[in-house]
C-alpha cells in the first residue's frame, strides 16, 4: 500500500511490514486474516467508525483537521453508497461534525431510550451550498463532515438507522431588516438585469466557457437558464439579519448577498455594496444558487473582476468583443461565435419587437403574436411575420426591424416609436417575465415635488384658511402643523403604469383631493382671505420676543428666591427657542396671538421651574421689586472687564460681535432672520458627475469659480459664528419637515448644556423619519452656490459618513449665503461615500476637502 494514501494522523506502519505489503500474495493472505485497507469500499464503514473514535479520544490535532475531513468524507461516502452501517446494534454512534469553528465527535441518539447521547438534528449538506454551510457553522449547529456530492446518500443512510437529520436543502434561511420585517420576494421589486442587459451575455458566456471540462450545456439549456436569469429580481438593503432555522445570526463579513428562492420571483438581496461594480460582484454567488449552477459562481465573479479592470469605474451600457475576451481570457473570435449562438440577431429582434406588436394589436391577440414571431427563424421570416401586421405598424416591416436593431431595450423602441405608455405597459404585463412594466417612480417624485413647490404658497394659504378659525377659538392646530410637512402629499401610485411622467392636470387633481381631505378649499388660483403669512408671523415673533424679555428676569428672580436651578434654555438663547416653539405650534401663521397664549407657548418651549405660576404679575409670583433687581443684576453681570476690539460678522443689516459669549445673541438673530421663503425651499439639488477635468483650465481661459465652505482667511471665532448661524437656520428648516429633530453638535452643548451633544458624533442633527433615523451634517457658505463648491469634512464626520455609506441615512445640508437672509439657500446633498453619490464628489488636496458641482448639469423637468 502506498504511504501517501495513509491519513497523516494514523500511526505509520513499520518499514518491515510495508516491504511485505509490496508483495501482492502477502496482501491477499493478510486480507484473508482480517487486514483492513483504507479507501477500500469493503472497509469504508469500519474506517468511519475508527476515524470517529480517533477524533473522540483526541488523536486528531487541529493542524490535521483538513486531512481528517477529506478522509472521513470519502469513507462516509463509500459507506453510504454501499449501504454499510458502521455500528452494531447498541454501540454508540460517533459522527465527525463541525460545530462552529470546532471539529468534534458527536455521539448521537438512534433510540428514544438513549439518554446519554445528543438528540439534536445533524445537518447534512445534500446540496452544493457553501454559504448555508457557513451560516450553520455561525449558529454553532452540528454540520456533518461529508464529501461533495454525497450528502443525499449519506442523509438517507443516517435516517434509515434512526439518526435525526436536517438536510441543508430543507433548512429554511430567511432575511430580515433590523426592524424585524422579513425581506420577501415581490413582483414590485426591480429586475436584476434592468439597465444591465450586458449581464445576460456575461452569464451566458460563463455557462458556455467555464462550466468545466466534463459539463457541456445544450443550446436549449443555456437559453432556458438565461430566461430564468432574466426573471431574477434585486432588493437593496442597508443592513440585514439572517435567520437560519429560526436562529438569528449576522451574515459573514465576506458575504454581501443572499438568494431568496421563489418560483415566480427569484430574488437576490444585496447589502453593503458601495459601488455598482461591488454590487454586481457581490451578487455572483446568489445568482449561481438561484440558477442551480454552483460552479458558475467563481468563474462569473472572476470575469466581473477582470471586466471592471478593463472598463474602469465608468458605468457599462454595452460590451464589445475585446472587453468580453479579456474578461473570459479567450479570443475575440470565440466570443463573437458564442454571442451569436447565445442570442442570435433574430432572437434579440423578436424580444424587442414582441411587446410593440402586442401593444399595437391588443392584449387579446398576444398569443397570436407570440406564435407568429416564434416561428420566425431568419430575418426574412421575421420581416414576413411583421408584414402580416402592416396595417397597424407605424413603419414598414423592414424599417421597423432596422429600428429594433439599434435599440437595446423594448423601452427604447417604445420611445423611438412614441407608443402610448399605458398601452405599452399593458402589453408588457400581458407577456409576463422576463418582461416587466416600465415604472419611473423617481421621475414621478421629482416632477410632483416641483409642482407642489411651485404651488406651495397657494397650498399653504388654503390650509391657513381652514385652520385659522380653530386658532382664533384658542384651540391648538396639530392638523395644520402635520399638513405643512406634506408627508402624505405624494404621487399617486396609479400613475406609474399610465405615465412616464405625471401630467399637470393629474397633479392638480391630486393636490385638490389632498386639500379636500384636510377640509380645505381646492382652488389654487383664488387669492387668500387672510393677511400675508409673513406679516402675521413677523408680528407674532416680535410679540413673543417681548414676552420672553419680560418673563426672563422674573424666572431668574423666582429661582433665586426659591433656591432652584433654572432651565438651561433661559441661560442661552431663550428668544430663539421660544420662536422655534411658536413655529412648531403652527399658531404664528394663522392669527395674532394675545399675551396669555404667548405665555403658554413660552412656558412649554423653555420650561418653567417646578411650582412657578405662568404669570408676569409679581404678586401672583410672590416676588418683590427687590427680588427682581437681584435677578436682573445676576443675569447682566459681565464675565470680565476691559475694552477689547473683537471681530464681527454682519447678518443682513446687523453687525454682531463674535465669540462664545455671543452665541446666544447670534442664535437669536439667526432665528429671527428665517423667513417663509427659506422654510419653503425643497432643498433638492442636482449634482453632475465630477471628472478629473473639473477645476482645470487651459492657459488664457477664464477658470470656473469655486466657492469654499471652509472660509479661508476668517478667524476661528468668525468661522464658529457662521457655522452657528448655519445650524440655527438649518434646524428651523428641518423642524418644518420633521416632527422629531434633535440638535447634537457642540453648539447645542454650549447653548443648551446638553451633555449628550458633541462635535465628536460626526453629525449635527438626528432626524426621525418613521422608524429610521437620518443624520445631517450642516456646512455653511457665506457666498452663493457656484459652479464648483467645496466643503471640509472632519475626521469624525468622515467616520460617520463611511459608517452609513450603504444607505441614505447620512446627509449633508449645505447652506449658502448663510448671513444674507434675502439670498439664503439650503441644499440637501447625499453622502459623499455612498455608492450612488461617489462620482458626484471629488477629494481635493489631502483628503478632508470635497468638491461637488451642483449647477453644471441641471435639466428642466419638462426635458425629462
């Protein structure tokens, strides 16, 4: 027997015996005497038993575990093939299993009376599913050591002898979001190949070229697999949890996608992908499992890696033969040959033309159209088939075929022929997978938001007219505050199959229905019956400011007299907080508020000491004029003396000194400078892709002006003051839109004494959107937005942005012309580290400064 066939953990046979084993006659006699030989099927069951015993008594060191698994798997496979059970009745059954990272011998129960053995199910890999195996190990459930391809026979052998078995093919793996909601296959999700038709070619070539020397798919089989591939859907998640047989586990760090098998809607769920290339490479494993082609994984992923090297980071719309030849390490001639066999020009043309004909002929004739086109095996036959429908075709058959050759998708052909959007979608629905209706939810959202913004004043005035009588009766108006956020004023989902973009009359009717749901008049053209909102708001803010000035010394005096600590809001910028509280109430837009109601707003916004009556009357408060003098003196005591010239900033027409002791005054003025024009801005902005040419200029040409948010040349005190103004106005803008806004920056720590606020968070605000939390970092510019704009991210901000790079939970709020209320603008920018936005920003210098182009590529919605 060759020594190389012996497992390394088995004691070696003496040299003298090995010499004897070279003689076949001796071996024959020894076999008759009971000698057992490794890898002989007659002794496979004995090998399984002995190997399990060796593992149980500790004869298998960790560094030999791989060799042990190979030998054990081969022996168990041979035993299962010949139905040979290694143990006699009553003997303990010891199986080699992986439980987490540990290889161990597990004694299992084969009878209900054996109380000393494990009754847990043994997982057996009866399918090629390395990811499932990894997940089973993560939940530390026993996974039997087996040989590839032998799992089904081994499971049958174990089950026949009373061992409880859990087959991997029957082990349920589910995905859930952090909120506990399961991710399920749905027909509403997008197809994986949407915008990536070239990926079908990649999968087809991988099946043809990389299936292995002993596996050749027929042409019919390849096309069936590609048809199946076209039906795979894609779900993107920020984060997922995996449930393996009901046990929750975090997916391995190397795994970023999982398949959800479903007959109608096979789905790939992908997460933590920071670019389009990372996303599709991450999907390779899940694709191979959904197609039941495990050998496809490595070859497809390698081809995608090489393709990325070839084309770079640019998005791919189509692939030529040289790119594919490089990806698959073959010749261009071979690629061209396989591409013709995979799809064929006639088949591609039929795929593009089928929904066109069904759209024109009607859904009731879809079966007839499919049969007519299905019989076309040549271009001539296809022209003949099209000719039968010449009376309804918009072009002669030959011209229509020529147009189909130049359009990569049925949707492009629809655009070229200007077919009715709704009828074309109906045709796609009738045909079913791999066709899918054309939905443009992002376009609908953008167009509708623009319409709402154009009519924002009229919408608000109709709401004001509805809720003003409630405010006049002394009632609160939470309905008005909620309505102003426009949360439920969204595009009608019924528009998606009907329109590429919603028409104005549909949007106007949608807004009218929404206004009526709030009890308001739906006429957007009628003038408002109330005074302008700016007049009412300005007067109410001035009144509440006077109430705060009157109440502040009374609060200070009451606290001194009763030896209690007053709320931190009274020590920083009480006018700002009271004004924001008035804005949150919604009352300031509707009626002029009397003193009593303003007192209640101040009390709820700033907080009163326990036991203090809500009054400015000294007798009611139990205070004397001397108490009031003491409180006033303490509030106005200067922290230091001397006359020092200090830097200033100018906001509007007001000049303010800067410094930490001036933060309250700066915040008060910034809050008063916020007007309805600023609050009603949507913040939406279009960023054009950044290229290496951005910012460069040729000699003698005029350069692109760059506005920098880091304010070079300004003192630290001036920069801090401008940053504070930006955060104050951004807070007011966010509070108009979201019910829960939390200020988390260092400014909140200084002004409010908030112990949880800090610049170390990496963001300035937390905003609650339903069950999700969004983090906003505010950047302020003193100049208007320009062609190129730069801003800095600190170390903590970069960490936070990277931490949330896979989703939409980290945002940049860029405030331009921050100290000029008449020209102030707010821009809601995406996370520079997110996959969708990475090519919209460019690092400038050594990596803390980022440049974007918010104005270079803006297109009108009408053009879209």
